[in-house]
C-alpha cells in the first residue's frame, strides 16, 4: 500500500483526497518504478487539484507534474535500482499518474538523473517552475550572446515575481550579473525580492492593464509568467533588438498586442515549453541549475509541506498567496 493524492470525478462532482492505493494499481504503461521522496505544487498542479481548469484528461488521476526519488524497479536500459532521478512534465499528473504519491511508475525516457549537488528535496524546491525559469534564462542568454549584449548593460523585467518561476528567475539573472526589476502584485514582499537579487520592485498594476502598442523602451529582456495584457505591455516596452521569454498564463491566455514591437523594434518573443522539451534541453537546464543556483538562495524561497497540505495549498497558489516554492514531503 502507498499513499497518494487521488482525483476522481464521481457523479456528484470533482474530488481530490489522500488515498491508500495498491502498487498493482500503478499505470502498466511505465517501465520504471520510483520511490518518490519529494514532489511540489506548481500553478498547473493547483489547477488540477482544484479542478478549476480541465488539466486532468482522465480519471482517476494522481496529480503532480514533478517528482524526485529513487528507482525501485526498472525494465529500462538507462536506469538501475538505486539510481536517483527526477521528472518534470511529459503529461505526468495530466494524462499519466504523477508525483504527489509515495510511488510512481513512468517511462524511463521521461527521467533525468538527479544532479549530485542536489537532494530530492532541492530538486523539488526547483521543480518545473525553476526548470522553466532556467529555460527562459537560457533563451535570453542565447539571444543576448548573438546580439552582443553584456550582463548589466540594461534592465531585465521579471513578472509574477513572487511565484516559483519569478523567484528562481530573479536569483539566476542576478547571479549572472543582470540588473533585475521585479513586477509583483504584492509590493509588501519587496524585501524578499530584493534579497533574491532584484534591484527594483514595481507594482504590477500598470503592466496588467490595457496599454499602448508601442511604449517607451526600457527592457533588454523579459521573463513573463503572466500572459495577457502583462505580456503585451512587456513586449511594447522592450528595447530595440531585445527579447521576451513567455512561459505562463496566470493573467490569461490571450495576447492583446500588436505587431509593432516585432516589426519596428526587432523584438523577439520566445515561447518556452517545459512539458515536452527535448531531453538534451532538459539536461542542459538541470546542469546549469546545478552549477549556478545558490543553495542559500534556494532555501530562502522554499517551504516544505506534507501530502495532505497540498490540497489547501493548491487554492493558495492559484490565488497568488504563495511566495516562492512549495516542496511536498510525500512521506509526511
């Protein structure tokens, strides 16, 4: 028997609860069984657990798009019993049972070796949010390198700054020597954001409202996890030849923008997908995280909760009440 969050959809509605399951109930389509040590709660997990958006495609479903742990059984040539592994995305927690459980059975092709400098808890303090932030940073780094843009030569905007993507993005950019401006709906968290490396904190209000199609040039780069008017305004105020990495939709899926920033200023908009990213890109992101991310900073934006606590935390993350990252100890 093992414990898991299980989402069901009975005739009376949508339900998520801590449930005891038999190992035989695990998906038969996986070829690696993992003893999960830690998982996490991302924005997408919040949508799945609450049922606020149709993230879950089949029922019953164990949510959790991330996990880290130790291989218990393997029929995959790359993995052996005792290997330390992590997983982000690939439809886990949506179409295939996920990581908010003490056991997971998945395809070995989806797994990444846990970097030696990280514990399973560290990896989930980063999670999909941090891994996505790294993909965004790498996209901007590649763009800046081709454009000859040096760290510190201009301001970089990070929206949704108090969330998981934002917290890691600020930390990474600051450690690379960039001047980071954090946009947040919680200005009372300014000290926290400056502690991560932001040089300025701006209230999100004007960014989140309808704006002009072309605005005063300010940013050499942007990492946006919000979407909608926020993304449109970020593009409109990006400097000539700058770049925007878009990875989220907390404000909305729409993009009420014009082509002006792209054809008059040569702004580049990078779409960042973490779910189905190729393995080489995943491994490069985790390698750079292992080399660069400060353990001290990681601890500063991480809080640990138990498996049962994940249900209430899902609503909190959707309401924007969570600072940084939530790590779920599935054995607590």
